C-alpha cells in the first residue's frame, strides 16, 4: 500500500498509512471481501417470526382460548330464537376479535417495551447478582463445611465412640414369667 498525503492543522504535510485490508465494513482486498460475503450473518434479534403460528410453545392454550360456546350456552329446553343466537355468536366473536386488535394496536408496543425492560432487568439481576451471590455463598459454605467437619470429627467422634462402647456392653434379656 502506498501512503497518502494529508495536511495537518499546523499546515505541515505528512503521510498516513492505509491499511492493507481496509476496515471490516469495506474491505480493500478481494480475499477479505469474499470471506465476508460467504459468511451468512444471522442476527438473533431480527430472526424470522412465524406470522401464522404465533404461540409455538403453546403458552396460552388453556388460558385465553375462549370461544362463544365456552362463555354462553343454552341448555336443552331454553333456546332463544335462532336469529338471536346467530347474531349473539357473531357479535361476541367479532367484538372479541376487533377489540383485541384495537387493544393490541394501542397497548401492544408499550407493553412489549415494559416487558422487554422487565425481563432485561430480571436477566441482568440473575446474571450479575443472583448467580454470583449463590456461587459465593456455596464457596463460603464449603469452607465453613470443612471446618465444621473437622471439628465434628475431632471432638464428637471420640465422644460418641466412647459412649457407644459403654452402651455396647449392656445386654437386655426378656423373660416371660408365668
């Protein structure tokens, strides 16, 4: 690579070297450009989402999957007019559908923001506070456990062995007298 001339703020001319490879965004050499174009860059934040199956892990199967029949039902012998029943079904279904869409349009993005912040804080606390505290506690307790174990083996084991030997010579016999 050949140097290029630049003018400094003092008016002096000096040369600045140009990198052989360029930068990572605009490579100068063909080999680096080919390497970058071959690598498929996958961003986990902008992954493809399924617009058909929006609950792939079935989080809300038992909670909010409510249809007209789950809420309103007429037992045998007490039926309204067929037209009223159809109109009620249509009103319930369409209202639920469009009102959910309206609420999602108004509150969906703010709620996503709130939940994103909440889970970011939860993840941060878990990664940077909870797990290190638990690990630290386990390290501390392991040290205390060793000291406790040594004390038990040093002081209590001989005592319990002596008491055990004392009581080992005691024999009980049961006799039945008539």
